[in-house]
C-alpha cells in the first residue's frame, strides 16, 4: 500500500485503520441511543482471550465470530500486532490485507496509536448451511484515532460510521473471514 506523506496521506491511513476505509471514510458522528450487541473493549497487552475452538453454524455463532474478529482487530490496532486477526482471515481477502497493512504502517517508526477502535451493532445475518457460509452485516461506529510519531508529528482523525458486510466461510469447526466490503446505503428520495 502506498500512502502520500502529509495530511491527505495520513488521513487515508487513519481511514483505513478504522475499517471505513474499505471504500470511503465518513465523518458522520456515531449514532446515539443504539443498543450495542457486544461492547468492544480493547483487550489488555496479551490480546483477547482465546476464541472457542467450536462455533456453531448458526446466526449466533457467526455473530460471535465477527464480534471476536473486531476485538482482535481493535487489539491489533492498539498493539500493531496483526497475527491474531490474520489467523481468522482468508489470505485472499484483499480488503482485509489492506487493513492489516495499514495497522502495521501506523505503528512504523515506534509510532503510538491511541483510539477506542470500533464498536459494532449487528444488522442482519444470513446463513447458507449447505454452502457453509454466512453473511453478517454490521454497523460500525469508528472512534477518533490519534497517531503520534514524535512530539510534532501527530495525525488526528474524527470518528464516523459505516455499514460493513462480512462474508464468512466455515473453517474446521469455526469461521473465517472470506471478504469484507462496505454495504451501499440507499438514499431516500424526496417526493
């Protein structure tokens, strides 16, 4: 991934870091009063606890997996370590690889990344048991991010919101992210 130096390149990097950079970055504020299905708390320095070795081929199993993937993503964003989230992702997922590369780039040169990461609200889960796949649509609320590379080189980006679709495939007795993409938002037409 190539990023230009300066405010535009730094903003693009921060946008990618916050998942909304899959296709665009919105500055919309996170909505208020939406119940959070699984409040994301960035895990401690050791990372999230181990994911269960078996997750059912059900809506709840797929939602749990995506929630755990988000926790692992948030931990990678905080620590710069992407091994855990990569292990739950198909290596052919190009948008995922872009996210992981952005995380690693943000931590280059001993930079520190300060953010609460992302919170999610599940929107819809579709399971295809015969194909052993799932589609999980979630609403992502991205918190502000600050990347500090020394005293004077600080990049700050406001939070925003994005609907995201996770395409999952069975991997042994659990799931794996096959692809990620922004869900197009239909605009209401005025009469």
